[in-house]
């Protein structure tokens, strides 16, 4: 188009303005061609090392931002180092939680209290006079005040390296081997150490308890405890003129409810006759 316009301008057919416009368009397109050639050569040669290093820096920066965001996301999840049951929840929704110093009116330092109810131990003090009778691994029988008719096998797993001079005792820990849902942390418990030299029948025997026949209903009795009727399952081993012999379920000395009414239920409040409190 430029060459044709040049010939027409030489013959005086087009004006100078038309020729200048054609020449301008030609030069502009030529500049674009040169620019594209230069870009093509750069593509063939590849990026410079400075550009590669700059891009690597941007990639590392992006990775750092990603790691920071992932860490922030992980901070929104509160995990426990053990498997257990929640005993107490210390905070409510909307409260602040911190892992630093906790003031009286500041944020809470913990969220919940956990306990592994499958890993329960009994702490007790053994008198120094009886200390020579026990050793690591000694077998025990554990009972609780809440469920005295339930017995749990235990084993001595820890002995304190020091003694208590004031009480003349040594603290030991007994592991409950097979806990169940009836056990709770901080329960009062009693531990009986089993003498390995005693005959097995002698170790497991329990003196039977004789009670009036009228107190037994459906293989159970009601014991008065804390102003309530507590139902206990018992095992009857026979009868005597004095009453029914109980092989398991009672240790003796409990306050029984005689002739319990048919509508009496476990946990019902009761009052001793003549007690006006």
C-alpha cells in the first residue's frame, strides 16, 4: 500500500497528506515487526538468570504465606494428647483462650479437663511396719465406698522413693486392671493386698452374712444410706432358723430395710420411724 501510494504521489494523483498518512502507517507497522522479532529472539534465548531468580523468590514467598495460613488454620483446632472423657468444660462459646499467663479476669488457659477412665490408679499410704510385705507387682483387690459390693483386681505399679516422716508411711500406687463405668476419678477406695502364700480358697472366701428373710425381694435388698434406699443385688447361699445366709453383696453392719414395700425404688428417700428431721 505504501509503494502504491508513493507511485501515485510521484504522478501527482494523490495529495501530500495522503502520502504522509500511508508512510506513517508503513513505519508504524515496521516498528511493530521489529519489536515482535526482538521478542521472538528473547523467547528463543529463554529468560535471564535474574528473572529466574526473581520468580523463584516469588514462589518461596508464596510457600511461606501458605505455611503461615495453614498454621493459622491449625490454631483453630484444639486437640488432646490422649483419648479420654471430658470431665469439665472451662469456657463457653465466645470466651477468649490463651496459652500464656492467665489473670483473674483474663482469658482462660485451658478449655476442658480430660481423663482416661481406662487408666485409673489408687494412691494410698502404706505404714512402714507393713512396707516389707509388699513389692512391685503385688496383686490387690480394690473396692470403693460408692460400690462396696464391686471388687476390682489391681497391681502395685509404683512405690515412692521417699517416706513420709510425720506419718511414718510410704505412698504407693495401685493400677486397676479392669475398670468399668462405675469408677470415677477422685472416688474413695480401699485396697487389700493379696498374700501370694495363702491358699487360693482362703484368699477368696468371704464370711456369709445372715439377714431376715423379709428383707430380700427379687434377689435384692435395700440398704439405708444417706437418707436413701439403695438397692443391692445379693447372692443367697442358704437359709437358717435365724434367717437367710448371703454369700455376696453384703459385708455386715449395713442398715437394712425390713419388709420393703412393692413400690420402693432404688434411690428413693426414706425416713427412720420416729425421726422428725
